[in-house]
């Protein structure tokens, strides 16, 4: 087995559940605090399980990217983050220059804890801004305010300019209820004014069981219509391009040298370790999600412990590895797209068969090629920015339909 060079650690705790979120999180209340405050016993007992899970894994090879996500991992104290990284480092080792990212919530840290996180080894931060508008933040159910957010940006920006941080990212959500072109323009301008070298901009999606879904069912959620939504997406791309950002993935923009190395692992269909309640790992192209509740996660760790990791790995062999569908869905999200010849060759296809079938695919996608949604260099197919990326679902569906229409697609 080829061991991964990346690890994702999941911290499932949040202060409260945001109105749009369906992640497997454990809300601990607004006053929750990692080491001593409310919720700390729950956090400490979870961390014991997480340390145990890491220690049960085979030693593998040293890691080049580590991502601590959630949830709200910045709810943990610097000491807890430091211990967690030490367990991981002792077990796998970290490569020189490893990228170590922590997701951070604007209202959950101050100058002292930020210093503590950096001393613990964190060298990249991903700040969950979501919006610079207090009214919108309230409607999203977020705990932070614009003041918290701007203070956070200044603190992080100062660490970055002193060279204490390698990079940082700011996350925003677009196409929120009531959003208009003019208000969104203001959001992007504010974001750029804080000089983050990386921006992640996600479309709001309405998930089952969330407060937003209930509001939508009651007709109380006024989302931008398709036309406004398309204009918002196009404006995002245009404004960030003129500010020097490159859209290296559908939802991610970076200044030169600041693309997230960890996220590229997911989009290039490489393997990664996943640790923690609800976390997914990908080993030998096979994905495994851990149980989403504390009790079931604990039982799962006990069963891995009693059967041994070898048994656990055997269960991976019974699952199919990356499918063509997975590779297309993740590959086309990237600016560079995907080399379809290489992909089909990896399935055992010969050159003649590849050329015949790709000619047919090009014919099926003629309209999308003609209006410039998709382009091709050699055998590499990629979506254009912004038109193709904004209609990515439509194009991906066409390609998957072509794939399904082949009678004998899986083997040579
Ligand atoms: S902070 Fe993030 S993970 Fe936690 S509830 Fe809100 S959106 Fe979900």
C-alpha cells in the first residue's frame, strides 16, 4: 500500500450551529472553551480518542500537508493544538516545509492565542469570514460580528507580514438570501482590502434539516434568481482577477504561490489520512468515512483496535477505487482540468479506443465547445473561467452521460 503524505484532522465542536450548516458538529454554547471552560470535558475526552486513532494507524511516511478542520478547531486551546500536532508528528513525522492549516473562527481567538497556535506549528490559517455585514451574519446564525472579523483580519495580516505565517485564506459565501450585485461588490472590495493571499468563495447551498431549509419551505428565504446569481459569480471572478488572484479551482482564488497544497490533494484524487469523528480518509483510492456520532466513533476505534489495522485495510480492498465519475467531478473543478487520455489509459484502454470515444465525446459537447464553456489542449479538457466554471454541473453531467452510454466502459 502507498501511504498518504497528507492528513485531515476533524474537530467537531462549534459554539452554535449556523442556520445553513448540516455538518456533523457538536454545538457547545457560546461560552465554550477548549481547556477549562464549558464543554472542555467533552473536548478533552474527544481528543483522547483522536490521539488514539492516530496512534493506531501504520507509521506510513512523513506528512507534507496537515489540515485541522471542523467544526471550529480554534475553539481548542493552543496547548491542545500543540499536543495534537505532537502526536501526529511523533507518529508520522513532518516533511520540511509541511503546510499546516488551522480553520479559525473570527470570534474564537485573540492575539495571545494566535501566537500560541503559530508556536504550536500552525503556518496557514483559514478564516471563516462568510460576510462583512452584521445583519447578514445574524441571519446566517453566525456568532461573530464585523468588528470581530476585521480585528481577526488585522491580527492575522500582521503575523503574515512579519513572516510568522506562510499564508492565510478568507472564506466568504455568495448568493445569500437578499444578496444583490451591489452589496456583493462591497463584500469583495472589503475582503480584498484586508489583503488575504487566498480566498475561498462558496455558493450557499440549502441542506436538508437546516434552519435555512425550513425557511425555504415556508417561503421565507429570498435567494437571488438564476440571472442575479450568474452575475454575482461572474463579478467575483472578474474583480478577483483584476486584483491579481488566479481562480485555480471553482471556489478558490490565490495570489501566486498561495494555492492550498492540502486542498489540491483532494482535487488531484491523491490519498490522504482522515482522523476524527465523521472524517473521511482516502487510502489506495478508496474512501472511508468514520461514524458521525461520538458513541459510534468510539466503538469504531475500539473495533479497529481489537481487530488490528490490517483487517481495517482489508475492508478497503472490497471497495472500488476512484471511479471515472469521481475523477471527472474533482478534476474538472481545477483550472488545469483533466487529461482524459491519461485517465482512460489508467483504465486499460488503448490509443485507438481512446481516440474513437473522445471524438464522440467532443461531438456531444459541440455546443459547449462552440460557446466557449469548455476547451481542450491536447487531451486535457478544462472549463473556462468564468463561463464554464459557473456552469460546471451542466458540463459534468454531459460527460457522465456519455460515460454511462458506453456499453463496455470499465475494462480494456
Ligand atoms: S461554524 Fe462552521 S462548522 Fe460550525 S456550525 Fe457554523 S458553518 Fe457549521
